[in-house]
């Protein structure tokens, strides 16, 4: 391929609040540029995984190169980099943005600006991207494009009076968006003859090619045979192939030069060697400085994953290993629980990431899982000066050895209509939030700023937020750091036996409340046995709550109708089937779902 | 000895459906009832041809309310049974009857046709409780029916009762038992009310245990049943069935001990030659079957050939419903393996928990085992 005129390249992404139509617009752009007919497109090409399509969110960054013949008669190369759409993947989002020169901001013509709209715009502006807005869903009866345009100008300060007013779903005014990309997004810069400097913004594992690295060339040129070096991880390999992204396929080419977006393969066996955010350079002609912004991704949320059937332990390990090939942010190590047997302690970027992994294990690998309550990483400062990071509550040292503990804190922004401000402030207060301030976006909407402990928001904060604002509140957060906190370990005893898999760390002030709710929930979940079963919550050996599962008193089958033995047998089978889904702990049979019950302590 | 085949004949009609009932039954026009009886009679003739090697030790006309049918219809059915099946000398022939549907004319005709046992659905001797159940009769009306039955010369009568009813108390239940016991029927069935899905009771009471006697009260009622009836000369021979000596219901014992039976009529169940199946359950479809021409597949559905494993399971969970329990020697005779080889772990565990007791060669439920029989019996599924 002859070297490409940088002026004819546009590298951009689409940013939006969830459900404002980002993926649909991406589909339309691909369709308009004639790469696929609409029949070939299984709706939303860029969201590859079934799960992504079902949940309507983008989990992995996806990229496509398209050719657009503009009204000025010139052909332009568009590299559309679709970014993940969830706060769990904020770092990936920031690296994807760093690969772009500009962004299309999609705003819903009915809902207007939401928390993620702002968060994403600020993130894009931080990366010096040129952002232009489009107003989507103008075909909705409740659409108010004029009001939303004014809101964009007032709140964000982006010029919006000439923003394309479109319906991605109905295909209205898409060409205007493409023209705006040409006019408003700058062409990339960079010297093709300078030492190689390329940003890794994603990678995936292919069993034939090894790791395929997605990158944006900032300076220099890379081609087959170049010996590349990852500046942070130090990995080195000779390039086997370079190319660009066709829709759904990789298209090899001669070289990638400054300004271009494409992929590199180099017989790399492990995605861990190609960390997102790292800089690729030429080993024989290295650049002097890596690109800014690289961070080592760390797991924020941990939980235990156990096979429901103990014999499936090896299957679970194989499945986790396979998932990890494509997901360097998934962490796991073997652990053993008295109650659940052999399993893994797994680390995730956030609760959504956890749920996705769990679902993929169950669906794609056909595994039945028992998950323990997710927790965050606590820092334990011991009296002897040591600091340990605690990911499993069972490993908490003796309280006598602990000087103090710290927990992760997030800065959160919640956007809500003014009528619900009170309710949301109450919620944040209940969750130990520290109020930082409030800004009015318009007369009817406010942006609340809080600092919240991460462990207060990983369970059901989002649901509570939605229910207390009738669905109107939107939410975004980022990790701020660690703070000292009065934390205790809450233990659950069933029939006087401590169940390690049910222990969790909680703030001292809510231990009693959580303990009580746990006991109530477990009382519902644990079936009656031949004997009475006490369920207790304890902190430091002191019982703070108790419930009792009464002994079985009566369980008699009804009359059988005529000779309908089959029906009677079905009843008995149901009873027997229930027993199979139990974990025997001591003399008590505990249903597997009880181990997840901590997740469902309704706020009432 | 010839093989035994019990007959169950289903009459799916009643005057009004009771609020707790989930049986296959309901009110219907007289013409529809007559059409049904014609069809049933044809089914009896056609089916009998398949079972020439069998002798019939019992016939049970159940429902629904079979006594709702006219004297003529019952006689036609019985005549057909007698002419096409080999009815054993002294066979037990039962009809279910409800107060308010039984006339002297019907009773005489039944007796003539060979019916020798009547099962009367009373449920309670308390008129308020009867009303709550959606029954159409009072206790007095039952008494008249009962006396009429005795006058007609029936010497084998069962009375159906129900405990744990809405509004029922331990003392009202005791009073029902005593009143009924003093009438000296030969047999009493006393079941606890079960709230079944799809009934008005389900809508009313499901999820509202506070409206019904709680399980402690229910168990007290159950213990009182055994005590009171025992004192009046009835012995409990099955979890919910009581009889004077020698008056146990042979037909039902057949169900619990693996006797073969043929169901005739809408939705009825059969167990013959190791296979379980049931009849078409849709009345319209049932009546449209051409019994002579159509293949039996239109009538018989849900065929299930029992494996030895399933036969063992049934032997245990059905047999244990009877107070005498299951016999280890009978198990060995039927299956050629020792019961303790198959169920040793289960039997030992249940015995340790005092849920069953052994009295060689029998194993039977204890009183505690009866209380939680569902749990105990499910242990015998392999």
C-alpha cells in the first residue's frame, strides 16, 4: 500500500452516556460507507460478544477502518475506535481516547446530558480531543433538540447550534455526521521517519497468530521484520504482520506509519506482555520517551468463584485461563474454603466485569458456579509495620496485630433532577458518603459530588440510586485513593460453625444492621432440617444478631388422585432435587445460592 | 391364580366444583353426561379385549361425583363391566357419593348392579366449615344421606373428612371426628387440606398461612385423629386411612402395593404390564375418540415403562404409606435383591433419626416419620 496522506485520515471515537445510541450510530456509519449492506450487519457490528449485544454495552474496544467519499470529492480514511461504555473500564476508555484525534459526542434528544456524558466529555477534553456534538433520537415524540442543544452549550461549553440532529436508528442525517468528521476532526500528525512510538489501546489473543496488538502509530513507521519492544513490560519480538481493521476481519498491509491505526502480530504468547497503555518502539531505533498515561491495571473487586460440582475444579481453571488470554485485567489464584472446597479468588475491574466473567463462565464453558460476596481490596497496617493487601476476608489477621485498616474511596458524580436531590443525598449519607458539593446544570437538574467508600457501592448502590430517583439519576465514579476506616470482619455462624465463605468486611457502624439482615436472609434460604439451626452474626467473637431455622415439623404429601403415582413421584423428585443443590457444611445442608445472599440485602 | 387387575372408572362431573378441588371434574349438562357415559361404556368394551388373562378384584367409581349420574347410567356402566371383565366373586365395588345427590332409587339400583361399598364425601360436621369449603350440603343433609345408605342395606361405608381447614380449630375437628365415629362407618379417610395451584383456595390462601391452622395445630389435629378414632375401634392402616378390622379399602391398598390397575374414563391413570400411562384429559377430545377404529394412542398418553430401579422406588415410597410398612422378604421376592443391599445407607440414616423402625421383615414409618413423610419418602428415590 502506498504511504497514506495524513491529511486524509480521521481517527475518532464516539462517546455517550449509556443508551444514548453510540453503537447504533457506529453501525450506521459503517453501513453508509458501504462496507456492509444492512443485511450483512447483524445489528451492531462493533459489539462482537453475544453478551455485549444482549446487555447493550460495549465491553471491549473495537475498531474499524472505513473509506468515506466526502462532498469535497476526496476519499478519506476513517478509523472509528469504539470505546467500552462502563465505568469499570475507565482506564481502557482513556487509552482508546488517547488513540484518537477527535470524538463525536452523542446526546439523547429527550434525556439530554447525563452523568456519563459529562464524565466522557471531560475525559476526551483531557486528552486534547476535538469534540463535536450530535443530537440523536430526534424521531422520539419526547425529543427536544433545541433544549438539548442549549444545554450542551451552557453546561459543556461546546458549540451545538449547528450540531447534526439525527436519528441513528432511523438513519436520518447520518451523512451530516460524516461531513462533520471530515471538517471538525483534525488530521493526525507525526513524523513517519522519526523513531517508532505507538500506543497500545487493546489486544486480543488468537490461537494462530498469537496476541494481536491494536495500536495507534504516533511517530515513525512499523513493518514486517521490525523488532519491536514494549517499553513498560520490556517484551521484545519481531513483527510478523501489520495491517488494519476491516469490519469483522484483519487486512494485512505493508506498513503502518505515523497517524495510522492498525494491528501488529509478533508471535507474542501472552496478552500480559502487551499491556494497554504501553508504548511500542523499535528496539534498534528506540524513541527516548514513552507516551504518557501508562498505568498498571489493578483489580478493584474480588470474590471467590467455586464450581458447584467440586469435580469441575479443573474445568473452571481451564476456563479462567482461556478467558485470561483475552483479558489481562482478570486475576485469579487458587484458594480453599472450608465450606465450598477448592476454588479461585478472582480479581475484577468492577462489579460489571465480575458479572460478565461469571456469565461467560456459565454460558460459554457450561459451568455452574458458587460465588462468594464480592469485596474490595483493603489495606491492613500491622503493628509490626507491615502492610498487607486483603482480598479475602478470611485472611484478616488477628485484630490484636492490626494497627489500622484502610479502604478504597471513589469520587462520585451523580446527576439527578432536583426533586430527588434529597432522596439521593440521604442514600449517599447512608452509604457513608462525604458531600463535596452540588452544581445546578439547569434549574431542574443538579450534579452532586460525593466521596464514597468503594465497598458501599459495589453491591446494590446503582439499583438503589435508580429506585430512589424513579430511574432518573445517573452515576459515574473514579477511584480516588485509600483512607483509614473503622472496619470489622463480620462472621456468620450456622449451627455454631463459622462459615468462612460468608465472612465479609464491613464498616463498624453498619455491622449490626448488615449482620441482622444476613441472618434474616439466610433464615429464608436454609431449609428446615430435622433439628433446629441457629444462624448467628458475630464480630470479633461477639454475637450481634441471631435467627433460628426451626426444626422440621411437618411435611406430608397430599392425597394421590386415583392411581396418579407419577404426580406424587414428581413431588418427591422435586424435594430430592433441592437437596442436590446444597452444600453440606458440618451437619447442615446450605443451598448454594445462600452464599450469594449477601448481595441481595434489600434496602427495603 | 390369575393375574389381578383393578378397575378405576372416572366420572368427571359434579354439581358444583368445590373451592379446594383440583381434580379433573366440573359441572356439565345432562346431555353431555349421557354422551360421556356412552363413550365410557364403549371404552370399557374395547379395552377389556386387551386383558383377557386378568381377573378383577375391585372396581372403583370415582370422580367428580359419580352419584350425580342417574341410576340408569350407573347400571349401564356396571352391566358393561360385568359382561366384558371377569369380576371376581366377592369383589370390592365402590362408588363415591356426595350428600344431596343420593336418592333411594339410586341406592337400590346401585345395590342391584353389584356395588357393595359407598364412599361419602362429608369433609366436616361443621356447617360453617362446609360453607368455607364451597360444599353444597350441610351436616344434616349428610346425615339423611348416610341413613338412607344404611337403610338400603349397604354394610361397607367410608366417610371422607378433611382437617386443617380455614377456620377449623382443634376442638371443632375433635367434635367432627366424634360425631362421625359414633355413626359407626366401616372406614374413615381423614386427609389434611392441601392448597393446590389453580384452585380458588390457592388464590385465597397461598402465601397467607395465617388464615389456616399452623403446622403445630395441624399436627395436633392429626394426632387427635389417631387417638379418637382408635378409641372408637378404628385402626390407622395408612397415613390418612382408618378402618374397622377387615374393612380396609382393598382398592387403595392395591395402589400402594403395586397391583396392576386400569383407568377408564377421562384422564384416569393406569399401571399395567410394567407401564404407567393416563387417558386423554380433554373432555371434548376424549368424547371424539372412535374407540373401535382409532389407535389406542389417541386415548392413552404419557407412557412410562418402569425400570427395576423405579419399581423399587415405588415399592418403598408407596408401601411405606401403610402402617404395616414394607416387607424385606417381599422386596427380595419381587426384585431378587436384598432391600438392605439397595437401601442400607438410607435405612440406617433414617433409623438413626428415628424416622423409621424395623420389625423384621418389615420396615415402617415412626410417628415422627409420618409427620415428615415427604422428606422420608424422597430419600428412597435412587
